């Protein structure tokens, strides 16, 4: 199964006035062709809030959280009906998958979602994945589904992720403002310098921007996917892309692939706390693949239980990794700076001598929030 994830933002899905865009019919034709070519397409779609604005009289204003949730409740059904009509017109069945950050954060629910998606793809059904905006809170949102599309790509082991946008790729400057802006055809690695060169959303309808898309691209690339950012109004060009043509901006897969579990630790879960480590511990984890021991921890922040994800930071505050805590915050406080024999003496011989075992540790250097 060659999985291809296509992310459609609000500016692509929604036409003027909030109605679903007619370009969705072209995406239906595209998916039929992709299946005929041996691909299994998954669409991660925004647009529910945009589609629900007009029926509730909420056009032309910034929405509160409650208004967004209500608009999503109205718009999701309208959006799905449009997809159904277009896709059934070319002989395809679609399925709605609504996910929240909590679904991704819970390993069991995340695996259930993967199994459901795999079953649908085997039946040649096109899954339509969206954030469950009606129950999402601002601090737990994915960000115009960019991160969600990357997490879905990693979850499914997708070969490609194509992020459709209103600018057509990553430029040296905003092409709508600077006529001298040049398209960057290929990015080997999404570094902090690349992120600094990106801008925020200016479409007026979406919540993401190029920074959000590049961050998502990095997540998917670390999972082994080739990521392309291209123009959402040209879906037929995806076939040209798959045939080897250079279109938009392509971000290459990372040299060493991060497995799905460690990708989930790094990006799927919101951390419950933070530990500050000394330079010796940082080097041992980054350069030698060692576990994090209490002797290398200088400070513990937040309240967390064993098994929850925590951020790992250098003394200057730079995040270098995330991992599943083997000890709760209280026990970790009791053994800060202690060598293994002292850890066992204070907490008991049955207690894990590691603060975070290397199997539960992933180095992120600059992690997605």
C-alpha cells in the first residue's frame, strides 16, 4: 500500500462566502486516478468552520472559541456532503474521521485510528480526516491541520505528504508582497533558519502559515515521507509531481527515519512537564544515545506521573528532546543529581534507575509545540 496524504487548507476548500469550493470535484477525479495508479489517498481537510460561518451569520468577523465550535458543528456536515457528492460521482466512497489532540495523545486511541484508516484504505475508501473542532480548545489545536496531516502521514507510514496552500510553495519572501520573491524548489532539512524565513497566514480564512507548513513538513520528513508544498487550486499537478516533475517546494525525507512511536512522543503528545539537564547528560543523549539518569538532571518543572511525556532542555532553555518519564515529578525531585546507587537507596531497589530510558527518548533539538 503506497499511502499518499493530501492536506487541504481552508483557503483551498472554501470558496468566497464560505461555500465549499468547486475545486473539490477535481480532487475527486484525482483520487480516482491515484487509486488506479496504485496509490491509497488520504485527505486531511480543513474548512468546517469556514463552511459554517454563513449559516450562523458569522461572516466578516473574528470568531470566539464558542463561535468556532458552533460553526464547525454546522459546517462539518455541509463539507462532508459536498465531498460525498463529488466523490460518489466518480465511483468513490468517502469516510469521515474526526480527531482531536487528545485522540493523538492517547496511544491506544491513536492505534485505533490507524487500524480504522488501514481498513478503509484496503477497501479503497477515501478517508477524510479533520480536527474535531467542535470539542477542541485553543491550546490543544493542531494549527489549520498542518501538524495533523504530518501526524497522519507518520501514523500511516505514508510515502508522500502533499500540503496544498494558496501560495504554491515556500518562497524567499512573501510573493504577494515582494515581486522579487523566488520559489525554493527543494529543502534538504527544515532548520531554524528556514523557519525564520517563513511567514504567517495572510489568506484571511486559515489559521496556519508557511511556518506551520514547514514545521509539519519536518515532522513528516522525520517519519520518512517526502513532503511537497504546492498550490491548492492545481490538484491535477499532483500527478505530474508523482511522475517526477519539480512542482512547488519539496522537503526531502530525513536521513535517519524516526519510528512512529518516537514520532508520537516527539510531536503527538503535549508535554506534562520539563526537566533541565546539565551539559554532560545532554551530550550523552545526543551523541551516545544514552538514557537520561537522575544524576544529570538539575531542575524539574511541572507535575507529571510516570509514563507521561516531558520536555528535556539545556540550562539555557533550548529543548533537545522529549521522553516518557520513568519516575513521577515528586520522586524525581527526591533524587535530583543522584547516582544510581543513591537513587535505589532513596526510592527502593525496584525503582527504575533511569529518569527516561533511551527506548522512551527521542531527540528533537527544536521541537514542534
